[in-house]
């Protein structure tokens, strides 16, 4: 393990000017990769609304002590969430000096701390620094800096006050009120613009882990994509795909990728389609609490997307019928296209953005699904307090079905025929 760790660091050093810091030293003026150590560049988005790729990561190096203080010693009551990489904490730093501030004052940040047991942590951390440190776009979350001291690997991001789309769609609590149709569209459009930027940038980037938990929201529900741990540069030269070890999240990964390891730009479009389906239906991509045959959302819900009447049964009851029926139908058709089995039949993210803009312009009367005697598909009444750990990485193509069907006999009788 020790050897493996060292080898990875070496490989990373050869492609980046970032170096580990020695414990306790302040790195404010010794970082080759850092541009403008006086602070975070905050006006980039105003100057480059379409986004830009920086020649080198524009990041601040934090000392472990700084991030420890910022997060009140990684106190449990400032934990924002936890993923495969480790826990995410809320923190506070001084806006100008980025140093210590009195508790609860200053600029809020989010600090992701590598779990010491995480095996892929270093690689994901490197990828995050290399990609997110250089990519700048209004729909990508801002990586502010990082800490690398001994085996402590941390990342510091802009704080996203409304948390993840996943929480808003699936958590039941006062903090997460149902999202309206317009807000859902706004989020979908923001996230689509972020992906389109990655796909059309000069060094095409395949994101590889598009899912609701990786879409973060600011106070106005502007969506920003986070987590570039699995991102890859797109195919070079004549090639149409990259072959990689299959990594990603069950329920979101494209079928061709799971089956062959061939990763296309259009594999991200499939993941986008799954998130659109989650937004329309209010149901998780994968949920073993649903009836047998409905565990995988795409497998069963696709059948409901092509007909208006069927779609009514699928739509999220939390929308209370407050959406334009034509808009919903067009969004359903777009979802179907994104979920096309063949990557080449899926639209580009640029086309997805254009279609979503057209749907956003639709202002027809809401449907009357509330009063319609339609029989809805199974919608869980309360999954608010369930903690869904993502079944992420690596995906095994030959795995015998999701969850192996082991729980099927415990599930209620399916409503679908
Ligand atoms: N910049 C941020 N601002 C506010 N909350 C954040 C931020 N980054 C992450 N979070 C919160 O922390 C949670 C965990 O995020 P994390 O990316 O580590 O895991 P995940 O996306 O749930 O799973 P995975 O490890 O598969 O990506 C998120 O769901 C979100 O609620
Ligand atoms: Mg994440």
C-alpha cells in the first residue's frame, strides 16, 4: 500500500506542479501552481460567462491546521454530508487573508476530507485538483484550494447553501421543500450547460459521474456540477471513445460503458437522462425499497415517457400537477433520447441545452393531474430519513444484476404489469 501511494504521487507530480506540503507550514507564497496567492479570483465568471480553461490550477494551498480551525476541528455538527471520498464539512475563513476567523463569521467554505480507508482517494483527489482547478464556468462548482500534508488530503470548495439536488428531490424535511417545475427546469438547464461546456472545451472532458448528488445548488438554485474525481479527457485523434476501468454509480452509468468499458462523451448524456427522469418522477435512479421490477428507474419508467397519459402517472406527486403538460411531454421525449441504448442516437449536450431552453419558454396551463383519476406508479410516501449510500466504484460489468435481486422476494407486489 505504501509503495502504491508513493507511485501515484510520483505520477501526479509529473503532470502537475502541485507538491505535498510539509506538516504545519504555511504555503501562501511557495506554490508554483498557484496564481495570485493574495486570494481567490472571484470575478472570473463575470469576465468569462461562457467559461474558460486556465493554463495552470488557480488554487490556494491550505495548511491542515487552517482547515482544521476553519471547520472547528472537523466537528460533527458542521458535517454537510458524506460520500465515497470522505466527509464534507462546513467551514469559515477570512475572506481576504483566508486565515482563522471567529466562529461562524467570514466566508463559508465546504471542506472535503479524505477518509483514510478510501483506496481510490488519492487518484480522485488528483483528478479533482487537475480538472476543477483549471476549469472555470458558472455551472461548475469552484474549487478554492487544497491541502496535502503527509497523508492528509483535503479539498476546499465554495459553499453551496442549498446543498445537493439529491437532497431536494428525495429528502423529506422542512429544509427541503418540493421543487417547483420552473426550479427543476432551471437546475436541469444549469447542469446541462455545465456538461456542454466540458464536452465542447478544447480538451474534451468526459465527466463520468453525473448524478443528483453531484449537482449542487446556490441560494437561487443555480446548479453547479461538483466532483471531478472520475473525469477523463475525451478521445484523442480519430478515436471515438476511451477505454477505462468501469467506474461510476449504479443506476446512472450508461449501458455500453458498463458492458464494455468503452466510455463516450455520450455516456455522460445517458447519466443526464437518468437525472432528468429522477426530476420528472421524483424517484431515485436505484431504490431497493421499490417493488420488484421497479428497482432500476430507467428499466421500468422508460415505458411511461412516450405517452401523455402514462407520463401523468409517472410525474412526481410533489409537483401537485403544477407543470405545463406540453413542457412535461417535451421533457419526457428529451429524456428518452438521452437514454437511447446506442450512444450515437443520444443528443449532444448542446442540443440538450437548446431543447431545455425551448421547454423553459413553454407557459401553457398546468395539467389537471390532481383531479384526474389517473393511477400513479409506485411513489414512496416517505423515504426522508433513509440514508442512501451510493453504490459507487468500481462497477463490475459482469455483476449479476443490481443488488443481485437478493431482496426481490421481500418487496411488495409490483403495481406495473
Ligand atoms: N461545496 C459544497 N457545498 C455544500 N454542500 C456540499 C458541497 N460539497 C458537498 N456537499 C454536501 O456533501 C454531500 C456529500 O458530497 P460528496 O460529493 O462527498 O458525496 P456524494 O456526491 O453524495 O457521493 P459520491 O462520493 O459518490 O460523489 C453532498 O451530497 C452535499 O450535500
Ligand atoms: Mg459527490
